[in-house]
C-alpha cells in the first residue's frame, strides 16, 4: 500500500502539494507514482522563474520503464528546483515526500489548492485504480 501523508493535497495525475506559506508551495510525485514508474533515472524540470499553468506538463520523469510528464497541480512561477534530484534522481523512489520533492513555486491563485484531493480522497482514488 502506498504512503499518503495527511498534510498534503493531491492531484489525480499523482502529484502532491505541500503549502509552505501564504502562496508558496512545494510539489513532488506521490509514492504511488514512483512505485508505478519503477527505478527513476532522470528528471527534467524547468528553470527557476518559469511560469507554469495548472494541469499542464512542466517537466518529465524518466524511469527504466518509461518517460512520463509531470503536471502542475496548480499554476504559478517556479521559485526553486530541488538540486538533489539532478545528481540523485533515485531519491524520489526512496523518499518522495521529503528529500525527493521536485519544485517550489509561488502560486498564482492559491484557491486552486481547493480543487485538489485530500489524503483520504486520494487514497480512495488510487485504491480504485
């Protein structure tokens, strides 16, 4: 069974969002996603300052099985990239919620968070897959 921390919000595309401040958020992929992908070997994330739109791809994640898009659960401007994932992308497999986060960004509209799933709803969603 996949880990689904209670303090995060989730998208149906298997990204998680952690609120860090009024409009600052941290984003990564879920334990379910990393388990489905298998061993992650490369992550292509955009540069700091890049503007992303809700539900649009902002990068890719490559595993030994496939290359998958990473979708923005909310819109905003990327303020930070996790440098750890450049040299050690496998950290997303071992610790997707702490050391394996992907980006931090300033949300354009923090109310978009209201449209995401809470932990119970996300667990129900992945159980139905």
